[in-house]
C-alpha cells in the first residue's frame, strides 16, 4: 500500500481546500482552516500505514475538475468516488445529506424526524460536524429549525457563501 495516499490543494473562491485521495476515492475534502484537520490526516495515515504525499492521481484530478465547475456555476452534483469512515448512524446521516437537493436546505430537526427520533437533532448535528467531505457531502445545506444557519465546521461564513452560491446557480439554471 506504499504511496497510495495523494494530496493537493485546491484554491476556491472561499479558501484553500485540502484534497486527499487514494486511487479508488476521495478521503478528505476540507478547508485548510478547519479545526482538527491535522488530526484527521494523522488518522488516515495511521489507517493506511503511510504518509500522505503531495502529488496527484486520477481521483484528485476528477474532484478538481468538478470543484472548478461547482464554483463557476456549472455543476450541481458530484460524481467523484469517495470513502467515508464513521459509525452506522453517521453514515446514515451523511447518506441523507447527499439526498438534499442542490440549492435547498433541511433542518437538523427534520433529519432527526426522518430517522424516527425528533430528539436526536443534536446527534444529527454532531454527525454532520464529523463529515470529512465538505461540499460533496453537503452538510452546509442543514440549518436550524428556526431558519438560522447553525454551525459549520468549515466556518459559518463559508456556509452562507455556499448556500447563496447554490441558490444563485439554481436560479440561473432554471
């Protein structure tokens, strides 16, 4: 498994994004300013038994192309393969996030209700916060029940920007 983990920096309109992938899929897509990013990288390196190397592969090239299209108003759904590591509950929450249509939002409460436990909205929010694939697993599309933005591991300003960007893109495409 030597040399499988590759990384690149993608420059987006709202900050630098670290992309980490092996030859089968993306493992991390996170803004460099994210808390605990270094810890996530170390966990990945430990799981693979190797260090991440700064070079490209076909998965990184694919996600770079898709991110470029996303940020320039031409892409509403990602096709880059990815890997997720989490509990069954976290994976269920992340699968639900992918189903939220581009340019729309859902509340943490609505997610919890969909899972059959309205009181689990904090657990849902926690699972969203552990998402390592910002933008492509769109946790930015989840807001508070009262319509306020709520938190976002990548920064609330970025969450607002992403939501505004998707609303504008959706209006241009329809």
